[in-house]
C-alpha cells in the first residue's frame, strides 16, 4: 500500500513538472501577430548626412581629340619669265625638316627656292623700279633676316637689290642679274601699261625662287613632287611646327566653349601631360570631318611632348569657375521647395529643418550655394538621401 502511494506521488510530481516545462516552452515559441510584426519590421529609415564644404568649383567640358602638326599647306612656285627652257627639281628636303624664314626649301635646276613669310604668294618677277605689295612683303622678310633692304616702302630700289644679293650669297648662290635690254625683250606689252610693273637692269628676284607661308617656321610633312620632275603643281606640304589637336564637342558643349579658353591635355597611359588654348570653334556642326551632331574644336598646344602627335588624348576645358573657395554641397543635397525655389535640409542635433539656398556654379558632383542671412556654414550637416536599412555615419 505504501509503495502504491509513493509511486502515485512521484507520478503526480512528474506530471506537474512536465506541464510546467511545456508551458515555458510554449511561452518561448508562441508569439502574437503584433509581436511577430514588431520583431521582423525593418529598422527606421535614417537620413544620410554629409558636411557642407568649402571648395573651388569649376564647370568643365571633357572631350577627346587627336594631336597633329598644325595648318597643313601645299607649296608651289609661280613660273618666272626670266628663265627659258625646261626646269626640273634637283633637291628636296627630308620629311620632318623644320624650315625657318630665309631657308632654301628645295632647288629647281640648281637654283634656290627661298621660304619667306607673308600673306600672299609672288605672282611676278621683281627688280629695280618695280613697286607694290609684293615688293613690300619681300622688304619685310629681308628686314627680319637682318639684310637691310632700306626703307620698307614697297619700292624695289638699290638697297632692296643689295639685300636680295646678300640673301642669295648667304645661302651659297649667286643672285640673278639682267640688263635692261634683256628685260625689255622678255617683258609682255601689258607691263608698260601699269606703273611700277617694269623692272630695269640689276639684281632680280625671280617669282619661282620663293614660296610664301604665313608663319616664320614650318615643318615638311609630305613631298608631293619627285626629283627630276617639272616644278608644276603642289611640290611640298608643310605644317606649322606648332602642334594642334582636332576635337569635337556636343551641340550643348559648343555653346560653352570659346576661343582663348585654356585646355588641360592628358592621357595617363601614354604619359602625355600638356596645356593648350582653344584656337577655333566651328560655327556649325558637321565641319572639318566631324558628324552632324558635333562641332569641331581646335586646340593649340604649348610645349607639346613628342608623343602627342597622332595620339588620342583627353581634353578638359574649364568653362566656368567660382575662382575661390565657396560653400558647396553635393548636388543631391539640393531639392525644390513647393514654390520652385532651392533648399537643403540641415541636421542640427538630430533635428531636421529645410533652409532656402541660392545655387551657383556646379561641377564634379558639387554645387555652390549661399543661404540668405548666412544661416549655413562649413561643417554643418545636410541630408543627401535616406538610408533605408538603419543608421549611417554619412560619407
């Protein structure tokens, strides 16, 4: 009987313990819908904050272009009435040769063809008594070469003839001379009808012994003619020794870029770093080999590295700048107020408030701002977005 009571007591105690454990387990595992929702809800969204900065802001146009030697120009000679019989090319410069004013570019039948600087080619032979703009061009060149042509007045006089003779002898050639009788025999009748068109005896300057270019230094890029050929048509192609870059701009960019603007030129993979100046912006799209959706732009380069010619490089053109450090925020910090004005949202000790601002120059993802009354300062925090997954320390 005692054993039966003891066994019954143990069974009752076990049942109580089992019931208590089940109750605890059920309490731990069973949750109300509200509690489950509260535990699985995402964190409260928090603002992403960044400090207001002080920085110089530039608006830039970034494009690409290809380097080349500038202003290609074909050179040819005007036939001279002072010479008779066939003429042939007897020497040509090597490609890449840099020629300066007064240099002999090539020879024709053993006679020199000088490089002179000016705005028009020679169209006739010059000699004592002739006057006109072409004589003045010759005098200017002789004066720049230090050959003392006398007064630069467009009149071929004795001093001009002496300077011409010095030009030839300095290059290792004898000047061309003719008597008045010889000149009279070869001059066309029309020469006597125009004052200053007839030359008298003395040192002559033959039309086919000079080529004229607009710059005092050029580089030979191509020899069109061949040795032994007649000096007809284009003989040489020369370029400026200065390097230029051919580029293009979108229609919107072209409205911001003007001649004279500074350009930063670089291409890290080629080790190219240089500066230049915008020398020309085409007045309409589709010119100079670019398509109808772009506008041609030319950049002249200062102190170009040798690797620039033929290379594709990046062109960066600052078109607007604050000039000095100003208050700036990321563009994403500025929003529109209901009235259409601009504003930023400032955070002060966890409290957010909108402040009206005026925007200025933008570039590199930042925009210059000013707050009426000076209510905004550097290092203060502004909102640039919302972090949906919890607190953030900003950028």
